[in-house]
C-alpha cells in the first residue's frame, strides 16, 4: 500500500493554533495526514473543508476521515478557487488555512502516474487531475522549441534547457515521445557528462514539466492574498513549499500583505489607502528538524511560512 508521511506535522498544527470549534481549510488534502490531525485537535465541534485535484487522494482521504462525519467536507477543486468555495459554503472567515504544496508520495510512487523519472516504462503524464487535457506527453510533443526551453529554464532552473528542448524537437520528428524512459534518454544526451554529478539528470526537467502540466505557479500569488483575506482576525495561514520558485512567491505575497501605506513620505496624508493585513510570524521559514530529515527524505527541501491576520 502506497503512503504519504505528512511533512512538519507538529509544526503545521502549532502554526494553525487549532482549537475546538474552529473552521479550517486544507487546500492540499493529499493523504489526509494534516487534515486528520486538524480534525482531531478541533474536536468535538471544529470543521474542516479540504480540496484536492486528485480523485484518488479524495477517495483515500475520504475513507480515512469518514469517522469525522459532517465535520469534514472534501471538495474536488483547485485550491485556487478558494474565494468561490468560501462563498459557496457561506464561511465568514477561516481560523486556519494550510497549503502543503506539490505532489504527495503516493502520486510520486504510483509509477503509472508518470510523475517520477524512475518510472521508465510509463507514459509521460504527471497530471494531478486526470481530467486535465494537458499531460507531459502533450507538452513534450506539441510545444515549440522556444516554449520548451523557457519552461525548463524557468520552472526547472535547468542550465541545459536549450539543448534539451532542441533534442526533444529533433527526436519527435522521428517519432512521438511516449514514455518517461524515452525522455530520460534525450535529457541524458543533452547534458555534458561533467554536469551530471548533481543528482539525476532528469530531475529539473521533470520538475518543470510537472509545474507546467498542473499550472502549479499560475495564480498562486493571488490565491495567497485571497486566503489571507479569507481569515478571521487572528486566523493563521501556513504554507509548506518544496522548491525556491514556490517559496519566493509565498515570501513576496506575505510581504505585500504585511506592507502598510506606500505613499511618498513627503505627502502629509495617505492617499494610497494600503493597509497592513497580516503579521508575518516566520521572519525566516521553519525547516524540518534533524530527526524528521533522518526519517523522511522527502521533507528535505521543505520550508514552512506562517502569517496571522490582523
Ligand atoms: C504534498 S500533498 C499533501 C499531503 C497532505 N498534506 C498529507 O498530509 O497527506 C499535495 C496534494 O495537493 C494536491 N494539490 C496540489 N496542487 C493543488 C491545487 N492547486 N489544488 C488542489 N489540490 C492540489 C495534490 O494532488 C496532492 O494530493
């Protein structure tokens, strides 16, 4: 049975200050690990609304959390629909909101999903939502060389993005690129030997494709603003990121929300109307403990940032 070990579970619960009767939102339900603890800690009257794009995650977590009855509401949706969901369920404000970004271990470990560069035989897929018409195979076989290069360089920070994009376009003239293994072989020959020491050569390209397939960074900044504004006074927003591109967006959004009046200092009164909306609780992100790192290698790149609505 595939499983997912929740990252920085205790730290996230502390961050959210979960209490009985509180109303919570978990945008990334996954295996339901964080959700389960939020529900336990907010018992007997707390409520949790949770979204995921992945039917399998919703089904599994739904089973796991069914003991909580009506206190738990799973929703198949993108967490970027937060504002609409809040309205639809008539929630005035949340006490706590959690995002644990990226993919779960069971998505990565289920070889048939094509998320991992280790599943050589599998079709290039990487969709969290299997109804999404855009898969990694579509991108690799239809995007222009320029578009591929831009994605690999922007979302994968891959220095050989140009060469990988060029070789993909050459190869697909010969035949459609179908599997993870076929893409691995193209990447392998596009990166000079002396630069292959830094982890698996496909790591950055696969990260880039996954971000593009699932639109992971699109609208994230705006959603963070919406979420902070959707909290009650004193409510907490906790976000776990796993790579620098996500973390930078969270940091920038928190900064924007924390900034007060931006008028020129020479003006006698404020004309911009901008008001500080949150306190940033984590001046520096919280990192996993040594103990967690030794037990769960997937926590390695995690960073937790917390904000509190004022
Ligand atoms: C890292 S896992 C969450 C694990 C969970 N916190 C736990 O403890 O089991 C991320 C989950 O969020 C989902 N996800 C990622 N981006 C999403 C989005 N924009 N909207 C909804 N779900 C998303 C993925 O499908 C995946 O199941």
